[in-house]
C-alpha cells in the first residue's frame, strides 16, 4: 500500500562536540543531515494535468545544518546555519499542498542564563 506524502526512506543524523580544554574550552560545534526520499504528493497519486493523468511526485532531498555555540559565564552566543548548501527542495503537506522548503538561513543568537 502506497501512502501519499510518506516517503519510504527518511533519516536524520546529528553529531555534536564540546571542546573540553584550552582556548576552545567553551566551544560546542554540531552538524546534521536530514534526508527524505521521494514520495507521491497528491491523492490518489494520479492527477489530471491538462487532461493527462500524471503522477505527482515530490523528489527526494537531503539538507545539512550546522551550529557553533560559545559560552562565557552566563552568556552564550550561537551561530546557526540551516540548509547550509541552499538546496532547493519541496515539502508535501497534504493531498492539495506542496510547498517550497526553507532556503539557507543564517542566525546569530545571544542568550543569558540566570
């Protein structure tokens, strides 16, 4: 049984490392990858496009994310990169909606713990 918007293969993998000594003692770096296999993007998996029955398939995609954080006392600064390689991809939300995935995003965030 084929289920729309559910890929047959999907995985996420992330790794993080925090430096324990020296100049980089308070630095934490992490990276990850998200993969989603191709899937039908509409019910009943075949739609008429210009009167021609056509399978609507959302292609597979793989994106990478990375983060670096540095802590000084109660202060922390994070540099976050999502979709690092600016991969163009699509998300099938439901039987009637396919949206473009987020483009590369770079975020700098500061926080204080108290």
